[in-house]
């Protein structure tokens, strides 16, 4: 069985579905602080916090866990700047607690949700995994530190890990059962589509004088189902006895904020009000992955286009289930 922490969250819930399809038997643990119980469409569910050693110990005693897929974490970059304690406590202290309980139970394989935020301001595009790690906010630091902890536990205790550095996760399950539901929402594509639906007045474009073709920030948007697939492949990789590794998960193609809004308008077939405002502090002009290593090592091939990312998300927002 596979333990999925944070399986009630956005990427976790989509990965649960793929794990089930691939024949795995997942157990979700989630404190439902941001996650949705309705997003856990199948498998066992345990309502617990990763800080609760006793609950975690019982969980590992109750289920024959082979490996862990660890999503549970806080992920608001802005909030991490104003409340670093919250981020270090949850993303680091609770994560460390999980590792220690795992080792005690004899479980030595983990897939970790990392982020392109570990790189900070990119010095080259596309960004390879070997790029210097200079996170510029506590969220990115928490992901970078945890990768360092994993490396130390690998060296000392033989813990094997795959750290997956997501670029911009977006889109929704094409069958319509799952999608993105963050409260508060800060991500571009959901905000643009919620504006199209009239739930928000306008989209604010954060910065229009960046050194990019149209002056707005460029990002590498990757479909959540492509991310889910990468976790299943990473799990097979670890279960085959392979060595620990850190991998970027991006498509290698970048799109600007204006291009995203334009495509959303085409897909929704309506004008979406937007205006240029000041840049958001800490936003690098361009973040695009070099995805070669994940393709080579995991044979991962993201296949959803930006158009499919937006149309699956659009289907979801018109009839969200939670
Ligand atoms: N943006 C706007 N207006 C908005 C929201 C976003 O113009 O209302 C812009 C941002 O400035 C950025 C782009 O749209 O250029 C994408 O922004 P998101 O907030 O959707 O995503 P980020 O690139 O900021 O964040 C992503 C992940 C984080 C990760 C970060 C690393 O969601 O988890 O990349 O920098 F930490």
C-alpha cells in the first residue's frame, strides 16, 4: 500500500486517481486544513496531522505501507514571507516527523513534492536540476531544506527519494470529478477563469515591464494529470530499487500572463476584464523547466497543451464539485 499525505489537496487528489488506475492501493492522510474530503474519491482515508506522532505511528501499524508520496504542505509564497513560522513548522518539522515515523516503521521510500521555488531567480532558462538553489522566500526555503534533509537521511539511513520540482501546476481531471479549489486562490489560471464566470471583477496583471516579449511574466504551465502521472512513474522507479534523484516537472514551454489571458478569452468565448498593476514582489520574469532529466529517467512525457490545461480547468469551474 502507498501512503499519500495531503491526498485531499489539488495535486494529491489527482495523483490518487492515477495511483488507483495503475493498480496501487492508496491510504490518504490529510488534516483537511486546506484539503477537501470530497476530493478523496477512493481508497482509505485517515484524518490526522503529520505533527501527530501517535496517529502516524498507528497508521503505519495499521496498514502495510511500502512507500510514501508526500504532498502535505502549505504552498502560499506570499503568506510564507509574513508567517515563516507556519511554513517551517508544517513543511519542515511535520515533514521530518513523517520521515522519522517512516524509518521507525521500516519504510524507506518517499516521493516528495518540491517546487521550482528552490531555484530562486533563475540564472539560465530553461532551468536544469543542477541550477544553483537560492530560494527567495520561506516557502522555497522549506522545500530546499527538506531536499537537504532527504539527502542526509539517504546517506545515513538509506532512505530513497524522488524529489519532484513542480513548475506551474494547472488544469483539472478531464472527466470532471476533480479540480483546483484553493481558498484563498492566488494562482493565475483559476483567477482568470473565475473572472470569466463573473465571480471576480477583473484580473490584475502583476507587472508589464518585465524583460519578456510582451512585458509580462512567463511561466511553464503543466497539467495536474501529467504531474500525477509523473508520481506513478517515480513510484515504479523507487520500487525498482533505483537511486534517489531530484527532477524538474515542467513542459519546457513558457507562456506569458497576457498569452494565458488571451487563450482563456478564446476558450471561454468572452472578454475577461484585466488591467496592468504593479509587479508582485518576488516574481521572477521567467520560469521554464528543462524537463530532459524526467523524460530520460522516468520516461515521462507531459502531453497536455496549455489549451487543454485551460479547457479542463474551465469545465471544472463551471461545475465545481467542492
Ligand atoms: N499573476 C498575475 N495576476 C494574478 C496572479 C498571478 O499577473 O492575479 C502572474 C504572476 O505574477 C506570475 C504568473 O501569473 O507571473 C503565475 O502566477 P501564479 O501565482 O499562478 O504562480 P507562481 O508562478 O507565482 O507560483 C508557482 C507555484 C508556486 C511556486 C512558484 C515558484 O504556484 O508554488 O511558482 O516561483 F512556489
